[in-house]
C-alpha cells in the first residue's frame, strides 16, 4: 500500500499493529495505522481517501448507523505529541468531526470486553 498512500513510520514502543473495519454495506474498508486513516474501495482495494490525524490512535469502531468512525486514543509508546484523545470522523468524507482531548492519558491498554450480568 505504501506506493499508493503516505504511510508514516511507526512510533517507537508501539509495535506494528494496525486496525481495520468494514462499512456496514461492505463498500469501504477503513484502515488505521499510527496517525493515518485510509478508506479503500472494498471491491478493488484501492485507496479512495486518507486523513492524517493529530496523534496516533489504537483502534477504530463505527457508530451504530455507520456514519461515523471512532478512533480510540493511543496508550503505548513514545507519545510526545500535541493532541491526545479520541477522534470522531465522518465515514463518507473522512472529515474530522470531533476530538475528545480530555481522554485519560494512560500508559497501558484500557479497552476490555466483559459479559454483562443480568440484575436480579
């Protein structure tokens, strides 16, 4: 993909993981690596659009209606950057919509899944 899009160097201490999600209708694939977000045409896997974010992110999720992407804040490695936080991006245009810069600046991953228990 590096011949089709700008690919940043990895941040020291963050490893080499990227993040992927597919639009609900299956027409676009979204890839996140460091501070870059790419939208690819799902059929041809060609880069349709890209967005450079203010800081690296560690994960991507879609809103329930599929119109927004939530980019989770980076928590590991050398993160001496201006902006931290969770970013919301328009899935159709890749425009940055919102930034939650007061997100906790933790040094360890903190997103965990656990089954919900029923109240009795």
